[in-house]
């Protein structure tokens, strides 16, 4: 196909009007122009003109789609439209996730000859060890991040699903930080920790004299989150009687304080999370179907740690910086292998617990395998085991852990790498809670 020898000068100068990094390149991936923002962010003092975009951004010798990535240029040529992807890019500051938006540009003959690519950093996630934000580069983690980057700028209701300890609240916080509401409050509500008698008052507030003990007006969490994000953790534990009132809030954006007649307007974005199978709960009649569909507008699956094993060394280095910020701790090669080989039924929460204990047991700067104390832990607990054999195995694991444990229930939960309420739920399900 004949091509223009040079892009229009107007098109090249057009890039300079953008605050975000932009580049112009041809169908051979060669960068023809880059605006000042791109040169500052990615140039590292060297000219990028004439180089390929994949060499600059990824340090690849071949295009992204030949290196296992999703290439926006290839997708745009196939669709003839603008394409968006999330890529892990090399920058002078290290690896960073960036939202890529690529637009095809046609020449006078109506043929796609050039592409304009816009890059926007995703500051809430990193592809390398960091002391804040989400960390990882495994395919399942990147797929989750791409969904986060797409939904965050919207007002859509998000449902995060995943096992206990996977970091659902961190993901919810990332959605908030990447949204237009980032300057306002992020309010988290632990739905499993609120008794039914107090749930409505905590969520919506109450008027003075609304019930015995209500000596003054109270602002609810919905009102406290005004302009920001309300995160409903463990939404599957919301009492049935409250579910209809939550549905009304989501559908009409209004609510009433307990004891009031006045309707109040809620300016919130709702993100919820659960480790439970809400669809099964709907089938059993334990969860309202209409509320489920309202919460499930944009579902995101948060992967278990065993589904992103390659992220464990990266996460371990990041978590060591968080649990022992004043020390320069590192893992020995043997300790790192031990972490990768362990199943982590408690997911990232358990990994953090293991590393926090190891940091306290280690007097030097290198954490060895013995400091991790993995050998003393119970066999991995199967989360929400669906079959009889898995349930029996899980019960045997709990019985063995109880037999050798002499401390509190909270200490046992920490040892197993799960939350105390998850442990209690499992003990109760298997008849291991002694009667009162």
C-alpha cells in the first residue's frame, strides 16, 4: 500500500497541545513524533524518534502481540476503531502500569496510515515492589487491573468477588483513587460486623429519640461518604430485612434516617465485596435477586494468591517494606523458594502475617527459610469447598489445628492466615463450636 512519506506538520504539532504523553507512529511501529509530556516521561534524555514504540515502552525486540501482550495497533487494524489496553511500561522511574488509548489516523486516500497513542499512568498499581498500592504483574492480576482501569472513571456499581485475604478492600480503594471522587472520602463498612438491630442506624443515621438510647442525632455512613465512595465489605452478610432498604438506596439514590420522614439524597458511588457465592445465595433465598443484579453491574474477580504465584517474590519484597519500613530486610533464595511452594490458603493476608512474624524473628537483614515458620502451619484450607471430599479434608485440617492449638481463636485464625470471622464460620459449619 502506498504511504505518505511524512505525516502532516499540523498533526505533529497537534500533539503538543496535550498535557498527557502522546506519540504519533506509523504502521511499522516507528515513532514519528512525541510531545513534550512523552519526552519528559519516557525519553530519559534520549531521542525516541525513529525507534519503535515496543522497544521504547517494553524493551522488546518484537511487537507486543508477538511477545505475549495485547497489541493495540494490531487490534485497531482489525477493528478500524480506537482501542484501549493496560500495559506495563518501562519508564526512567521503573516499571509502571499505563492506560493506553490508541486512535487510527487515515490519510487522504481513506487508508489507516498513522496512529496517535495516549498514555495515562495508573498510579494505584505498580509492576514492581512498592510500599503502597497494588503490586503484581501476573496475567490474572493484569486482567483484573484492566477492569479496574476501565470502571474506575465511571459511576458504575462494582462487585468485587474473591476469597478471604485477597485484598478486595485494596482493590476497592484503588477504584476510588482512580475515580473522579478521589478527593473525597472512602468509607468502608464491614457488613458482617454489624448486628441487624444496628445496621440501619449505622448506615443511614438516626434522629434523636428514634429508639431507646438515641439521645442525639447521628450521621450515618452513607451521609459521611457524601461525594465519595461507600465500600460495603462482606455484602453477603447483610440481613434480608436491610437488603430492600439498600436496594432502594441504589435504585433511587435516596434514604431516610431512622426516625425521620424526610427523604435525603445520597451522592455516593457504591463498591461492594464478598467471598461468598451470591448467586447460590439467591437460589437458596438468602439474598435478594434484584439487589444481586443491582450490585453486580460490573463484577471483578480478585484472584487468589495461588493463581498468581509468580507475584509472590514481588509481593514479599513490597510487604517487607510495609511491615518493617525502618529495616532493609531481604529474603534468602531458600526463603523465596519456600514462599513460592506454599499454597497460602489465607492469600495475601497470610503472606503478610508470615513476613511480619519473620521480620520479628530475624535479627539480621536476611530472612531465611527457618524464620518463615511455614512448617508449623496447618495444611492449606480449601476456601468454600464445594464437594463432600473437599469439605471432609477441610474439617480434618481444622480438627488437627484445634487439637494442637492452645491459644485464642484469633491467634488460631492468624496462624491459618484467615480472618477470625471466617474461622468461626467454618468451625460452626463443621459442628466444631462447643454449645453454650
